[in-house]
C-alpha cells in the first residue's frame, strides 16, 4: 500500500504513548486487536463516541469557574486559596457545580493528585498553573490524549462525509519547513500567548451558551470544543554538506 508508511508513523507514535503510559507490549497488542475488530464492525455504521467527558475537561472548567466567580477572588481579582472540601467556597463545591450526569462526580483530591492545585498553607490550595497543562501520564491525562486524537480523527471523518462546505469543521494548520532553530524559543512563547487568547475567547463563547441548571428540564447537549497545540520538528542542517565542502577546500588550499 503506497501510503501505509504514514499510518505506520501514526501508529508508532500511538504505541509509544501506550508503552510510556505503562501498558506492556502484550496488553497493547490486545487493545489493538480489540480496536481493529471494533473498527471493522463499525466501518459503515457511523462514528463512535467517547462515553464520558474527560476528567481534565471538568478539572479545567473548575479552574476557569474559580477564576471568574467573584466570591472566589481576592481584592486583586486573583483566585482565593480554598479548602479542599466542605460547603462553598471550597474546591469540592466547584466540582459539584461542574458535575456531569453521565460522569461520576470528581473530587478535590483528584485535582490535587493531577497537579493542577498547590498547597497555599493553612490547609488551603490555589491553582498551580494558569493554562491547565498537565505534565505527567496520570490516568486523566492519558484519557485526555486519547480523547484529543479521537476528536481530531472524528473531525476529519466528518469533513470527508459532508457534501456542503459550510457543514465542515475547521481543521487547519500553520507550518513552515525551515524555521531557523534560534527562533524556536520565540515561537514557543508566541504560540503560547496566541493559543491562550484563542482558547480563552472560545471558552468564554461556549460558557455563555451552556444551559443553566434547572431541575426537571432536560435539553439535548453535545461535547463541543477546540484543541490547540504547537510543535517543533527535529533540527536539520541544510548546509551541512556545503560546510564540509568548504572545510575540505580550505584544507586543500593550505596544503
């Protein structure tokens, strides 16, 4: 198959992630066999869906509510240190406000274990990271990575299936093949700033349209979001051959 190497690279990255997350080669192979059988059965049926929202999504919504609720802010409009449990204001109360009917309620202890809050003294905690980025492979982060890849492929499949361009979801990228390596740190910081602004704008739009919690009233809802990430490839010296040639010429001239 002409393009099989592309899929090989994609699967290699997936398998590396699974092994890094702690699965053995045997367990990974078992998951692959089961997933292949499931994909073959669903090929012409439709797109599968994750059964529950990501724990990280809920955790980040909690942090966002923490930063926007006046009673949870200090005089400088910064998140007040909160106790883990108990009635409002507490982190547990924030979690209750973000609980999902199809998802077991998370607790403040899990937010601490994920590393999104840090101890501020006197038994209270504050957000530890303004961007909600998790840097270790705990189960919540593993689920989020799988969820993100799943949603990317779902978007691509949707865009292939719909006939009207207006029904397609945005799936674009900005990339150059030859950014000078000395600009990599500058690009990382630039991408962080621009990505944060985009995500904050989208998040505010989504939050303003979430249904208010009212008992006895049900509405159809769906997962909706946008994922932004930056990347940098391996360093490549396109002039290496020319440098060698120049050195070789210099040696010949000296002789």
